[in-house]
């Protein structure tokens, strides 16, 4: 049976197309089970499907629709950095040159969107003709409308026209100048006066947020119906891409968005997922839970994204337990009050302890915390504070399975900590936490330090990385492969140390300086100064 055959659609595709719809391929560079779980991919696909002027076909690494022989547009939803390998593989499968400069009038326009490209598209700029920056709600429609207006122009005319539309970035229309071959960026400017000097990320500001457009048992999260409760996060931790990149904080209307969406989804499945960086900070979250607790939903299995510590009440835990949720997840970052103050994590240890007590009292079986090492100004005393706090959690809630998932701080574009490098001591600090927390009965799950280094490289990379990414595609996705590629390209780009570990100067031109989000660098510097004033005085 086809994987597509298991799908239950929650929207009505437009089956009546106009005389000459745009043949478009929309791809997710991974397997179907992964891609169809992406709410972003679902929404954009549904958007294309409901238009009368687009004939869309889906493409995954393991399955595809019947693809048009001559697509005019091929798009990729890009959610995980290392999926770039699959993007290049799929382009070759479609017999499309992987470099935009090598494509002719006979090739489709290649566009990409999603969180990876919105954060920093520059390492991948050579592979895309068009990059869409921001939320898809308005951006996708504007993109297709703009394309229709220049559909029969040549390739150059199309790109120049598209570049006039907000949120549409055409990398080939911008020149990057470097101080030297392996030096810093000197400047980024458009190739002519027709092209805007900067491109601004597009932000959807409505109060009807997203929900699943398809439910399938073949998804990685089987038969789950997802509802976006909030978008962005009001906490604004200084390192957090999910907060700064997606500002402002938006909440879905309970009456016009959440309840209708839930009613629609629970007609086809009994698995409900509430999504958002800070779900429990929705102003009507209590009322939302009351609605889900209605007797007609007694068979519903509820999953909930990471919650805010001070919202974990005994009532919340009881509610989740009754809806077959066995655990909750809380991001605490550190057990050190000093570190939490630096990163603007507004909570204290008493709240963390109380959350664990309430989780146990409410019947939950497990609690998972997210932590981080390598944050600015961290020392061994901060690690010891985390160990002590986790021991206290175990003491007050002995029946809970207690887990600490821990990553290494990675600098992210458009955040106040974008100028910091990755701390080389992080690997040892992960090992120190693991040794001591396992003794305390805490299930410690560190994220690979090597993966954090690769992530940092891509996070702060510029266009010179494209050659390196092509080499690592051949060599493999290990840190050793990246180091091998740097050695081979020595003299053609800065070294690994520059991209990953160096602290950058506030004044230097960043790879994404021509791409604007909610807050300008001047505000990010102010936020950095609020966290660490001594660094800027």
C-alpha cells in the first residue's frame, strides 16, 4: 500500500485548476515519515494544493507523487541542517544542477524555506535561486503571485522581479566582499540599484495559528493531530533562536482557532499534540485544558510541548495523566542562578523543585529537563549547582523517572549571543555532569559535542562553506569529515576555529547582516549588555 494511501486530509484540495497551472514540486529532504510530521511542510503543501493556479507534487527521499516532466518551480522545506545532503541528492535525481549559477532557462527555479534558511541561509546560498524568509502564511501566496506576474520572463528577469517582494531573497543578486580570501566579510551589497539592500523576514501576526492538514499512521508520530497554541516565546533567553527569530510572541485565539481546530482533528484521530515553545503561557491555557477534559474526549491521548516551570501545577499534572500523558518536559538550562540570570532565564530553583513535586503528586511518571553547558561565564561551580539541584529533584520526587537532556551552547544568528563562540571545555563539562548525575540516579542524555560543533559551523557560516559542504557530502557527516574538508580547502576560507570557537567583534559584518528580522543588531547589543555588561564596557 502506498504511504500516501493512509492519509486523512483535513483540507479540501482545489481539484479545478485553471488552463495552465504552474507545475511545482514541493520536497521534504528526508523520508516521508519524518517529513509528513513537519507541521510547516503540511501547511505549505496544503496552501499550494488549494490554489487553482498551481499543480503541486510531493517528493520525499523514499516516496513521491507522479512528478511533472518539466516543473517550473521546485521547493524544499528545510528543517534540519544536515538534510542539505538530501537536497543535493534530490536535485541530482531530478537532473538539476546543484549550483544556481549552472542552471539555464531549461531548469526550474529552486526555492527553499524553513527555520534553517530563515536563520542563516548563507552556507546554502549557492544551491538556491530563491530563499523565502519567515512565516509561510502570507509569504507563499505572495511568492506565487509575484512569480505569476513574471512567469514568461527569462531567468534573470524572474529573479529581479521576485526580489522586489518582501521576504524573498535571491542570493545571486548580492555580492559578498571579503577582507581577504580567508578573512572576515568586508561588505554585502546588491548587484544593482533594482535590488533592495536588505531583505526583511516576513511575520504573520494573526491569531489563527496552524494545525495539521493531514493525519496518517505512517508519520513518525503515528496518527497525531497537531495544533499550534503559541508562536515564539515571551521569555527571550539570550541564546534562543526559537524566541528571537520568531518574535513577536503570538497566541492562537481559543474560540476562533484552537477549539475549532481541535474539533476538526479529533474527528479523525484520538491523538492530540499541543505545540509551541511555551505552550502553557497561553493566557487561556487553563480554559483550553478544561475544554480537552470534556467527557466526549475521554479517549484522547494528549501530548504537550515543553512547558514553563511555574505553570506545572498539580491540576495540570492530573489533567495530563488523565489524557494518557506520562511525562512533561521543562527547559531549565542550568541549576545555577548566576547562569540563569545571564541568559535571562526567569525562574528559580524553588520553582523547579515545586514543579517536580506537583508532577509526582498529579500522577505523572517522568519528568525531563533540558540543560545546557558552555554558556558564557560558566565555570565548574555552575555545573555543581546543576548536579545539586537534580539531586534535590530526585529527593523530593523519588517516584519520577528524572532525566536531564543536555546540549552544548551553540551561537545562533539574530540572537544576543550570536557573537560568542562554542566553548571548547563543553565536552569535558558534559562528561563531568554525566559522571556525577548517573551516581545520583538521574538519566543523563547528552547531545553529541561533535554535532554541536557542526551545528555551530553551519549556524555562523558564510557562502564560502558551500565547497566544504559539497566535500563533506562525499566524506560523511562526522566532525572528522569536516576537519578533513577544511584541510583540503586551506587558504580558500577561514578555518574551523574562526567559524565555531572564536568570539566575534560586535562591529564586524555578519554573514546575515543584509537579512533583517524582528530586532536590529543595535537592540541585540543592548540585550547582550543587559546580560553581560562587563563585556561591552
